């Protein structure tokens, strides 16, 4: 049982969520009302015949990644621990569905935080040893052997100590090649810079992927109602962690994707979703 101040819970629901949530006996915040389509975006399709509880479940089907996402930005308190849980099933055992459960994360300005914005490769910090002009695909950076260990990356600019620049939205196209030249590396990009940077600008390598925090639950879903859950708390210094919110997160929007990138369901498969809850402790 989660002990939580009822005044805080009601304030969170009324002032922040306004989702017509149902207060359960464990003081959880139920993000699936089951009847109000205004609470959701993406594929909002109800199934009243197959449900784990309540009046209906949601259906997801189609191409990967068809999404059902909470319409509201839910504020996150870094001093609390959150458990997200959901009941899922494939409608037909002969046509199994796969799924991802995750969060779209946002900073204070409600800019979405993706892997590329926080996925720093530790130890790859360096700086420009010559100005990098808009339109160029070649940059000179101070030699740092750690940079050669990364196969696929982008450069992010104007980095700060202790990752305080994260989330960093100022980045290049993917790195195509790194060539050693005496005390420097010549970095070749796949596409030209969209702006100029002066000599001395501090840079760091990041993962190039633009995905959200999508893998709290993933894989093939059984053809019977099955509960999945994940606990997430505090904030990571950097990186794309699964047990911590990414650096700079102020709001979240829970979502479900139909399908996985490496487990794509066959045509006709249907995923059913019920009792999606977000519990704050």
C-alpha cells in the first residue's frame, strides 16, 4: 500500500492531470478512464467485449509504431518514486501482438527529450580547434582517443561540466568518419552544419537516435490478460536509463506502441490495453 497525502493527490489530479481519474484503494492515479477519448491521442479505439476491468479496453493495431498516448503533460516530482503498470493481451493467439510501454519526456519548456539529447558518451569531451562555419561538413577538434571508440554518433555543441547542458538540443548530423591529423581529428559529417560555431566551442559525442523512453515494457504479449509494471525514480546524470528519468525531465506522457522494431506483428494482430496506472509514492 502506498501512503500518500490525500490533499496532494487531489491537487495533482485536479490541477495537473484533469483526466477524470479514478482513485483506487491504493491511492493510485488511474490514467485510463475508459470512456473519455479527450484524455488520449493517437489511435483511440475502444473494445467493450474484451476487457480486464471497467467498461472497455483500448485496441491498437496497424503499422509499427502505432501509438496511444496520454494527452496531458504530467508533472514529475524528482523526490517521488513512480510505478507505471498496465494489463495487456493479444486478442488472438494465432496473431500475437508485441508492444512497447514508455514515457515521452519533456523539459520545463515542454520540449521533448529524446535519446540524442541526453545520450552522452562519457569521456568524449573535446573542443573545436578551428571555427566551424555554417554549411561545412568538416570540423577540426582537439585529439581525444576516446572519440575513436564510438562507431555511430553525433557531435553536440556548447557542452558544460558535469553534464549540466543536458538535455542538449544543439547537435550535428551523424559523424561519417574521423581522421587523425597530428594533434587534431578531422570530423567528417553526413550533412552540413545548420549554424556556425567559433574556435574553442566545447563538444561531446552523443548517440544519434531520436527515440523516447520506450522500452519500460517490450516484447510479444500473451493471448491472456497479463500485468506489466516498471518502477522509475530520481534523475540520471546522463544517458538513456530505464530506471531513472532522463536529465532535465519535468513532465511525462505515458504511451503504448503497437509492435516492436524487431518483433513486428503480422497483419490482423490486435493489442488490447487496460488499467494503465501511474502510481506516485
